[in-house]
C-alpha cells in the first residue's frame, strides 16, 4: 500500500564532493588526549592509575555492567589525571588524560588470530575482548548482536553513509579494503547467516567496482541502494534489501547489520592485532578552510583538528560546530570536546538566520518520515500537552533523523518539537513510575 | 569565534512556503489572463478587462483588510502581509466567481472571507474552511441579485440552455448516450469545453490551462497528487457507473469531470493543504468524500454546481478524518488501509444508490441550436425582425437581427429555390458569429426551398438564425407571402401602447412543444434588479396563457405584491390590445411583469 504511505525517504544534497577526493590528513598527533570513560550511558572503569606509563594498545579502561567493553590507549605516554567535561554527546563524563610522549611505542593488545580456523565461540570471544563497538554512531558493543544468531537470513555490512557531508567511511574503505574483507568475512561467520552483503549507495561507482573485485569468490554480495536519506538507518536499509519491517531489532526480520568501519576495525584487530585507537573523521562544511578527512587518535580535542584543517574561513564570526553530519549530529556550543570512537565527522557551518513561517500542514514531513510518523500532528498535540494523542501517534518511535525539519517548507524545527514531545512523555512516564513506587 | 547552538538537523531543503505560494500565484494569474483573453474575444474587450479589474479589486481589498487587521492587532504589518498570502485567497475567490458579480458583492465577500474565513482562526495555516470557497458561498447565498445586468445579458443570457451545468440540470442530470452528441454540441463539443468557449465562473473556462497549471504544480511538488488524482478518478468512475446504469455513455462521465468547477477545484482548492487532512490516507478519504458530495449535490440539490460546497462540507470533517489516520503508518498500515477502504466503500455505495434511484432523465426542448427538425417555413424567426425588399429578377435585399447587430444579405431566388446567398453586412461577434457566414456554411443555402430543413451552425446559433430568417423571408416574398408587417397601432392605454423601454424587456423562445403554445423566457428590469419569468403565449390567438415568475430580485415585502398568485392570474387571457392596471404599491415590479408579457406577445406576433 505504498499509495497510502508516501516514499518515507528523500534525496538530500550530499555535499560529499567537498572531501571525497582530498587526501586523508594523518599527521595530527596531539600532546594530550582525553579518553572519554563512557560507553552509551554507562561509565567505564579506568584500569590505570595516575602516573602510569601507557603504550599504544594498553588496555586502560573497561565497561563491565551487563555488557563488556575494553578501551585501549591510542598514544604512548603517561596518565596524568581524570577530568570531567562535556562529551560530543552533550553529557558530562570523566575523561582519562594521557600525556603523549610522541614516541608511538606499541604493545600488542592481543595475539595474532586466525578467524577462519577459529571456532564460532572463539571468534565471539575475540570480538568481545578486542573492544569492537558500532562505529557508525551508536557505539554499541558489537559482540552483543551476535550472541544468539538464530535464523539469520542476511548479514549486512552497512557502507551506505547517507549522512550529508560525511565521507569518512568512504575514505576508510578506500584505504583499507582488504581489512574490510577480513572483518566482513569474520562477522559473516559469526552471524551464521545464509547470505551476506555489503550495502553501498549506487552513486559511489568506483568503490562499488573495487568492492566487487575484492569480494569476488566470497559469499558476500555487493548490493547497491538508491541515494536516499536515511538509507543508512537499519530499518530503512533492511526494508530496502529484504522488503521486511520489524518491531524492535533487525534480527526479527532475519538480519544482522554492522557498519563498514566496524568491520574494518575488526579486520585490523584480526590481521594486525590493533584495537580501536584511531578514527577516520570527516572535517567538512562551508565554514572550514581546508575540508578533508583526518585520521586522528581517539581523545583528540575538536579545536586541534579544526586548527589542523586551516581553521575557520576568514570573515565568519559565528559558526555551528556539529559532531557528526548536519542531519543527526549535535551542535556543540564549544570546541573543547574530544573525539569518541563512534564519532565520524565534524561539520562546521556558518550560522544563518532562518525564515520561519507558519505551518501550512503540507504533510511533507508525514510523507517522508522513515518511521511512519506524522511529525506535524505530534507537534500540534505536543503544543497542548495531549499525552494520550501523542501515544496514539507513536511519538516514541521517532529516531530524530531530522528529515521532518529538512523537508519543512515553513522552516519550522519540527524534529526539535518532536524531541520535546518525547521528553515530555518520558517525564510523564517517570513521574508515574515514581507515584507507583509510593 | 562564536559557537551557536541550534538543535539538529542543521540542514534544510531550499524549498520555502513562500516559493510554493509564488508558484500558485503565477498559475492563478495565468488562468486569469487566459480567461480575460478568451472573454475579450468572445464577448468583447470590456468583459475581458472586467475580469482583470475584479481580480485587482479583490486582491487590493484582501491586502487592505489584512493590513488593517494587523495594525489593530499591533503586529508587524509588512512581515505579516508577506506571510499571510491573502492575495492567493483573493485570486482564487475571483476565479470561482461569475463575471457578472458586482464589485460591491466581491468586496464584501473578500473582506468577510479574509476576516471570518481566515484571520479570526489565527491567520494563515489555522483556518478551518477554504477561505476562497467561504467567500464564494457568501456571494452565492447573499448577493445572488447583486449583478451587473449588462454583463449578465451579454455573457450568460446568450445561451439558450444556460451554462453546461444548468443545461445538464434541465436534463435531470442524466443524458442517454444517443442524445449526448446533440447536447454537447450546444457547447461546441468537448474540445470547446476544454478550451473554455462557454461561460462559467471566471476561472472555470480554460480547462487546458488549468490542467497545465496542475501539471506544473505537481512537477514543482507544490501540490499533492493523492488528493487530486483520487478525486478525479472516483468522480469519473462513479459517474461512469451511474451513467451506464441509466443508459449514458463514457461521455457522461467525462462531462462530470470537465464541466463546472471540477478541474479548477481539483488543482487550486482541494490541494489547499491548510484545510485538508495531513496524512495521505486522510487525503484519500477527503477526496472520496468530495467526489461523492460533488455528485450528490449536482444530482439532488438546486445549487449550480456541487464542487464548492463539497469542499466546504469536507473541510468541516478534516479534523475527524485526521484522527482516522492516527497511529504509525508502518505498524498500523493494515488498520489504516482497512479504515480507508471501509469508509470509501460506504461513501461510494451511498453515492451510487443516490445515482441509481435518485435521478431521472428529463427531455427539455432545446431551442434555436443544434440539430434542427423544423422545415424553414415553419421555423419561428420572430426574434430576428426580418425585412426583405425585392429588387426584381428574384433578387432580395434582406435585413435580420443576429446576436449583437443587424446582418444584411443579398439573396437570389429562382423557382422557389435559393440560387445565391451573399452576406453584405455582418454585425455580430467576430470570431464567433462569423462561423455561420463562412463560405462553406453559405453554400448550404444553395437549392434551399421553404420545405428544406437547415441545421443551425453550431456555436453561432444566433447569427445562423438571422441568416435562415433572411432565407425564409426571401423565399416567402418570392412566393408572394407577406414577410414584414409593421405592427398595427395598438389602442390607447392598451398593453401594446405602453412604453416599457426603461424595463429593457427581452424574450427568447423556451419551448414550443405544445403548438400553438409558446413558452418564452423573459427578463426585464424591475425596481432593484432584473426579474425573470416564463410567459406562455398562445401564438395563434396572441393571448397570454400564464406567467410564472422564475426569479424575483426586487424589494421583498414591496415588489412581491405584484408577483402574488392572484395578481399573476390577471395576466391570463391578456392580449396586446387589452388594458391591464399596474399593481398598486408595486408599480415598478408590476411594470417589469407587464413589460415581459408585452414582449412575449410582441415576439409571438413576430414584431
């Protein structure tokens, strides 16, 4: 019944050509790095004391609640303290301060591993101990997805990168296509899936060709998807590839997905014994002098990366500094935050006035919402705090992809209004839970 | 360096509401221009200019009204005006208005629709009713009589059967397949309807231009195809089914789609997002409801067309329809789909039942146009006031009234047959009437005798009838029959001697099925407005049989003394030689009635 639903996606101007062909800047080596001691909302416990010497690859912290995730040092040097400041996720968190000695002394974090010969259990244990996490943005520990791979039909490596401006995955694949192969095959084995594929946007023609050559003779197919937003979102991608919808997790539709850079990180761990210490990061936007991709240690401060990219364009006094791409990335009102493993871009845009007018109920947001919601009606119900109606409109299904604000011809902050509606529902639910306890 | 905070996303499409409104404005102006041009060609430049002036008056009124409102509310006038888009409302209102509506009515309607229809609800984006439809409803319901009579006479009274909608109404909204070609021929066929060659509302004329605008707006993604397409398809399919049930063909369904305000409403009014549901399922239900109401109102109500009120009625239901599509479009897709199908099915079933059992074909007589079945000698050319003078050798110089002026021709008759027909003076509308005087048309008169049957030239019936009148008169003169008789002087004080020139009475033959009874459709100015009546005359005896007032536009409570049943009964048996007193206390209205009676009798007498 697509006649009754609208496209649920939309083509966006990618602005990817700004950084797509520029070389990756790899010389950034900050004097100090700050490792955020947080994964998701969970704190990570430091395993080193102040004054300890660390090397590249030393395990320095771990998350050990219901999930396990180790963190590794990206530089060699001395631990000099723990400081609390704002992360790129706009939350206050402890950061482990490491003074860089610029010697790059390495310690092998884990011994060489043969993924092909290893048993499924050994492979899962390796992925867990290697500290693999979703590098596409979520930062979710990777091994958790593979704990019970039952009836998996399709394993998907997500190389779609639908967020505008970002080309970090593209450059990462370009430079590490062999590691992508190793990591993808290992994850495919782990998924016990009947079929495997790498999903990539149809406009990246050269990379599709390279991927087809690399994966020739393996069970992994290369599947192209249209240049639409949010094609990289799990639900949209699964629907595009299989025609199936699911309620909570992609496994319900027989799919397991991982980001391409996560697969590359796993390949790097298997082939080279390297944990996740560095990140490919796109620095782009209309307010940065030298837009390009950078390869930086985790924990590098944003302003050092901006400076390395030539700073802001002269004459621009007011910018939006966004951790990530402009659709889903958060605007951070300072440049003192550090790069976490799940970050993949810094977008710097000049701040412009917007010409907001009244909503004309055109319904564009309803037609393009990938979650099948009616943002404009959520907005109207939120304005009168109609909790019952908001629940009927499934407000909590919103993933804040930003589409409704993007398409709005009246330039209303629809996504933000829906976000507030979600916060309102959360607050109501919390207060009711409190009442129930009494 | 300043780091600003803005909630995500910080990426927006370039499309702006103002751009959508500009696209709409351009399209509306295109439609207006086309109407003005086609009116200028058909009815003369004054009518074309009037269309543009009406639009200008309405736009200025709308903007002024909004400016005053914003001033009183102490808002930023310039900014609010820019984002209130009042001119779009004004343009649409003008385009769904008839060309003969007075400026006064248009101004009042504009003010009311801007204030009551839009601003009091909170302005643009908040209104419940389509403001333009609201304004037109005001004009239709309250200003039916506030018309520029000269424009009415020039544009609308020229059509023997009225506008296509009114003509269809006189057929009971159903026409059997066999009769359809004759019917549609009155309006020059579908091609002429598509090009706007018949009077309707100002913007209803140029179907082609409206469709092009629709295509343009769809391409620019300014309007949504779900609503428009569903509406047109449902309207077509339902009228097709009902038509087939009653023995009509596909043309009947096509007429429903092409006629009246359907296309304009589809492109410019139903697509108004403010007053229609937000979700696509909601829009589909809205469209189905509109289509059903359009048809039911056409079939069963006495409104000229159902489109306008179907939109207004569905506007009321918009919030309820929106609630029908509550839920997640993915998770509840089956439920939502079933709701749409269920509601649509019920609506369509009701409509079909009304269509099957609620309408019945009628067979009015269409006069002076289309296929002719009367021999030349029996045709009634009284209205043409024909005169012929013999020049010898069977050559006659003839004069006869056409549509606007008197046409002249030189006709040569030999052995009771026409052998030469040359138009020497043409004073009808160029581009219209001259279809009848084209060479190919004139050759049809070769060999014509008084017993011949000559069809009228379609689309130029008035000019054509002046030519046929001259042909008949020349043939009659050649046969020694008298053709032009000066009216005998009427006795002093009699109806025939009264001077009704101030009433500007005008009569056309409505039906003549019960010969010698002729029904004349007459208009005459009363005190405030133009009154209309059907006057039945016994042509042979020159007597009024009955007078029936069909439209009364004089002062209520005063003038209607003259149209009371007892008063009208006085007209029965009236002749031109008889004397009839004015109704005391309602002399002006009475004069208009007497003028119409006299005009009908005069017409019957061939004066």
